[in-house]
C-alpha cells in the first residue's frame, strides 16, 4: 500500500513538473530568411502626378509625325510604382481623378479616394467614394468599382446609386456592370423608388 502511494506521488509530481515546464516556455525564436515578412517598397514615388493617354488618328511609321487625340488625363497628388514586384501594380493612396474623352471630345469624370492599377491584368480597382459622371450628367456613386481596360467594361458588386437626369430617375441597387459610356448596363439587384416617364 505504501509502495502504491509513493508511485502515485511520483506520477503527480512528474505531471506537475512537466506542466510547469510547458507553461513557462516562450517562443524566443527569431524569424529569419524565408520566414521573415519582407517589406515591400515602391521603385518610384511621384507627387502631383499627371498622365495623359493619347492615340494617333492615323497609323504612323518610324519617321512620321501625326496629330494625336487625348483619350484620358489621370491626375493624383501622389502615386507609388510597384513594378519591381512579381505581380506589378501602381497605387494612388491619396486618391485620383480621371477625365475621359469620347469620339466627340465630350468629357466624363471618375474620382475615387484610393486606386490600384494592375499592369499585368489591365484591371483598375477604385475604392472609397467612387463617383463617375458622364458628359450628359449621368452619375454613378459606389464605394468600390473595377474597370477592365482590355474590354472597356466597368463593374461593381457593392451598393450603388445611379442618377439619370435625362429621364429624371434615381436607381439604388447592389451590383452593376456596364460599358464606359453608360449606353449598355445591367443592374444585378435594384431597390427603392424609380420614376419612369410614359411616352404617349
């Protein structure tokens, strides 16, 4: 009986000792090499950034000079160029404004609080108080918007407000995609009141 009590006391003492060792252990391992989080720095920073997109009216050879047409003007207080990364991108941390010009040189405007341009996928991600106002007064407001430059297609999955002064309508909804000049668009889900004028 005394032997069993001694064995039980030894087992309890061993369990407490091991428990105390585990509780007092700390992870003092310093992360180095591949485990360490690598800081990401831009390869360039530009302040008072202005970029003008142009295209020539006629195809040019190497020595020709031709008239060019302005397609868009992008302005931003600051831009950071991360083309030094494997997945290249450019950020506009203090917002941006883009003036687009159509074939008739009519101007539409996009503004946002933040923007990212992904160079390899031709996708632009606009975030925070995004507003698109077309030359004829149509207006779209949403917290986030994506622009696919390859297909000239704009889309959002967020809530939006679309105002059309031509027919006096205001549409609220969630999720929308459309082309650049608002001539073709599809709202995924709409709600609220919408006034529609009847034709006689």
